[in-house]
């Protein structure tokens, strides 16, 4: 026992003296042990987070096309918006009494953050609460996600201007100055990076709805008048901000059923209502489809599992390479310590003692590395939800 203690004491002194070499060895072994475990924990947490958001979105109606693109755009607003559908889909779902219809229009942005046109039901679906100000109630009001407010340094009472779709956009898509009336509590989801407005507000920018000066205020803008129809010329001033003074002047042309949407989230009353609603869309020959986002995300996760298997294989190869490298390092170390061993032999140290010294050094490094790996893995386990939510948002 005394010989064992002496071996570890001498091994510790040697490792302490060669700090740089010891630190590098411990770091290599720690990373080899901690990375695969931590990665698997984070991937598992990411899977649960992705599925949780998808499962709280029962059904999504959108234009026929890629199910996955429609699901990702509706859940995370991160892909190119799919082909538009119309407000008629909302009315159709609502009139069926099978589900609550929540419209989504994700066509525009404000300073690289997506503008989400929707209804107040969306906040209830996602369980979003306001920490500063209130939710939107009239045309032109915006509620910011937590990360948007932090990145742009905005709060309730400020304004935010929507971005044109391109620098050379002369087609009538007007930048709209929106009044910020609230900031959402951080939810660690895609909602933190979005600007929420009433669905009708998103129809103002493309010109479906607009407000302008009264035609009888300036006769220079009147091009002609026939019966009760007044035609204005290009000099007519259109408002790019909605406030109490001009709110009444904003109006929409055409039937609301034809106004564009990106998708509609359908929240059925029960499983039977969901099945009936899905059946109606499956037999319909219209240009829209109904999907279950959870199914699309599940398919995506299957691809992630393939990537995980590849990463595990890579980590396995790296582990083997690290072990070989460690063997090489210790072998070279023994060659460099040849004089040291010869001195030990002259002092009466036997070959068995030298083997015990080397074994004690390796054991010490492995034990310290194992402890560090446990600390890193435990930290990843404690903060995995926060890390994955931050990354996914």
C-alpha cells in the first residue's frame, strides 16, 4: 500500500512539474469523453423541443407543395414563404365549426426580422405573455418578440418601419411605420425573433389596404369625377403610418376572402373534428392542403438521427486516434526520460517500480479527465433546455 501511495505521489509531482504537457493530455481526453455525451444530450433535448412546438400546432392549411417547407415556415418563419392562399380558408374552417382558424401571413420583414400577421388567438396558442405594454388592438400596432426588442433596443411607445422586399421595389409595397405597443416575455422559441401585427396590418404594405388624404382637401389631386366615383391622380398623398388622426382613412379594396395568407393554423375541438377536417381537404381538389406539422418534423428528425450516427462514428474514430496519440506521447516520454530511469535504477529502483510510476501517471490523467468530462456533461444536462431553446429560437 505504501508503495502504491509513493507511486501516485511521485506521479503527481511529475505531472505537476510538467504542467503544459499534463494540461494538454487532460484536455484531449476530456473532450473525447465529454463531446459525444454532451452532443447526445443536446440532440435529444432539441428533438423534444422541436416536437413540442410541432405537437402544439395540430393542423396547418397552406398551398399545395412541400409539407416540410410549409411546416417549418409556419412554426419557425425561417424559410421562403410558400405560395399564398386566401382568407377564404379561414372563413371555411370557422364556418365548419370544427376548429379555430388562426391566420398567418409571413411575407414581409422589418430590419431582417419576420413580420407575422396573425390574430390574438396565436398568443393563446403559444401561451405568449406581454411584459411591457399590451397586445395589438388596432391597425398599425406591433408586438415585438423579446430578442427583437433587445436587438433593436425598442420598447412600447417606439416605432418600427417595415422593410421593402428589395432595394429597387417601386411596385407599390410601401414601408409602413408601425407603432410598438408591447414586448413579449422571452419564450426561447422562434416567437422571440418575430414582429407580430394584426393580419390586416400586413395587407397595408402591398397596397391591399391603404389610407390617404381626403379627396376634397385638395382639388389638385382629383383627376376626374363621375356620379359618386372620384378618381385621384398620382399626387394623392398616402399615409405610411397609422395613428389616431388618420386611422379612419384606411380602407381595403376588394373582397376580404381574396386577401393573401401564408398559412392557417387550425386548432380542432377534438380528435374527431380533426379527422373530419383532414378528410375534407384530402378529397378536395382545391389548391390548398392540410398537414400535421408533427409528422413533417418527425421526418426531419429521422434525418437528424442519421447525422447523429455519423457524428458518433466520427467521435469513435477520433477516440481511437486519441488513444493511439496518447500511447505515442507516453512512448516518446519514456524515451526522453531514459536518463531519469537510469538514475532511478542506480538508486535501487526496480523495473516494476517504474511500471507502477507510469501506470500511476496514466491513471491520474484519466481520473482527472473523467471528472472534467462528468462536470461538462452534467452542465450540458442542467442547461440543455436553455441551450437548445436559445439555438432553436
